[in-house]
């Protein structure tokens, strides 16, 4: 066997899980020790040294006095700061997983898992920890946890979501990140393409080297070569000194080319040449410089349609999309909206020194019913605006009246003659026309303010 997990300790209060895991892992490990009661962890760690520990996050209340996995994670790290701990949970809670990683876990898996995925995760955890071990010893529980947390790979930092679409995305990120494959990230504006690119970098073997982000769509054709490939002093009028380009700056790290779909054909050709040769030549120089980069590109443009129209080079597309990631629009993962909304409410309440604001049921319902053409970025700005404007501790639906779908507010186009839907559409049109002014909208509709508020509540607006 090329790879062996060594000694594995599995701690879970579900005996079926323990037996199934032991049957699976005994083919890959030198020893598989299973334990139902986490209170025996100190004894087990005193008796033997384990290469990886698979620890349940959620113990039932009648086991170990109801202490959760985080308590036992700290117990493990206090006794062995270099322990490789992979947390397991049945809940698919990404925030809990991120908390586990920050607390010192090396990785996490979700129940029910795919057997191949579990084995690969354990291999990666052992490999990652071996590469980041330090010989420094410290008996302090707090400092030990901090050391391990600093070494852990956490590609999810800054990414919030527990929907199926996001969980699938996290799985792909982990698989892709450990390779050096070029990645093309596709998604609408505001879906967080650069956040994902940074997550890939942070989970890769290149994480200790630079992450260089370039908006190639914003670079003029005359400065393209200078910005990306660098120039020699005197190469052109403003070249007052030698300057490395973005490719050289990203050497041994990750180069993120954002908005690559906006790149003109002439610049596409120059970019392709560099990617094929893996070397750059500064403007004004004849000497080529080798480059070692991981390339990640992103766009909201329909590249495949552009290839058919000869607006994007097919050979360049093949070069940059070894792996494609499709980011879901916010409207496709509505169950993540409450998590995101509450996160941004905390951020902006703190930023503007305001009391922590919560959401009424009608406000949250409105956020979940909105189409979000601007995706997470639009949600972020909407929450910031509401936090600033609202005088109450609880945000109401009325604090988000400026959120109107263009398709519903631009024109009164009635295809559905259901009176409830027509009424909702007319109210939205009136509010949009009067820029959210309830008094003016109510007057235009022939209603009192109180009547309009009742209808807003009725329609979840």
C-alpha cells in the first residue's frame, strides 16, 4: 500500500458509526481504535500515540454529561498540541465547522459521508499536519490551541452558507485546492468569486506564497503587457525604473485574473503565449523569466457563447478551465440568507457603534422572497443601509422597501390575473415610483398609511 494512515482513533457515541468506520479504515490503517465514551480520551492518549483522531462534534446528552465535541477537542490539544483531529458532524453546519477549524481541528467531514471522501480527508489531514508541525513545546492549553489553529487549513473563512449548493462547493474546493490545476470560476456579479479564489489559495500548498489579484478587464491595452509582464527602465516614457509584473509578483503563489471575459482578443493571445511557455518577458527586455504560478480566473460572461462568436479564444478557454466552479446565485440558496443577514447585521452594528439589531419575521421573509440580482454584495449593502437608517433594535420589512425587483417595478405588466398577485404588484409599483415614501404611495393607491402597512405585511413586503 502506497499510503497508510497509521494509528487511527475514532470517538463517536453511535456504535453503528464506530463499527462501520472500523470496517472501512482497517484496510488503510495500521490500527483502528474505536471508543464510544469520550471521557476515556485522556486514558487513551496516555496509552498510545495516534496519527489521526476522528472526533464527533455532537454527543448526546446522556453521554459524557452532554459535553460537546469542542470540549473534547480542547482536551485532546491540551495533551497533544500537534494532534491531527478531524471533526465529524451530522448537521452540515458550516459555521460550526469553521469554529472547529479555528479551535484547532485539522479538517471536518459530514455524516453521512462517502467512504472515499472520508479516507481522502484523513490522508490529507495527516499530510497537512506533518508539513506544518513545529518542534516548539508549550504546556499552556490556550497557546497550544492557538498554535494548531494557526497551522490548520481553513478554506471556508469568509464564506457563509450551509445550503446544499454551498456544501457541494466546499467539497469541490477541497478537492481542487490540493492540486495545481487551473481553475475557472463562473458566477453572476456579487456571488463572491474572489472570495472563492482566495479560499482555494489558502487551502493549497502555495498558501505561504503571494495571492495576486488582477482585474484584467480594467487594464488598458497599452498597459496590459507592462502590468502583467513587467518592464525595463526606459522601455517607454513613464518607465523610470525596472518593474516586475503581476506574473512575477505571484511567483510560487496564485495569480487571480478577474473579469477575464472582458479581455480583448489581442490581449488574450499574449496571455495564452505566457501560459503556454510558463515564462514572461518584460517590456523592453529580450530575457525571458520563468514563472511558477497557480492560475485562477473568474468571469460573469458566457465564455462558451463568446467562443462560438469568436469573441474569446477557444485555446485560451481550454488552458484556463482545467476545473470549472459554478457559483450559485443567492436566489438559488435562499436558506443561506438568514445566516448572511445576521452576519452582516453584526458587522455593521459593530462598525457604526450601534446596538445589535435583530430581524422581525416579516423582514426576514422579505429578504428571502427578494430576487437579489446583485447577489451577496447587494444583500450586504442592503443590510448596511438598514442598520444605519433604522431607529429600532429590530429591523422591520419597511426598512427594506428599497428592495424591489426590476422585473416587478419597471412596468406594470400583468400576466397573472390573480387579484392577490395584482395587488402586490401595484403596491410595489407605487412604492417604487415614490422612492419608498409610504405616505405618498398610500395616497397614490387611495389608502391610508395604516391600510398600506397592513397590505405590506400581508404580502411580505
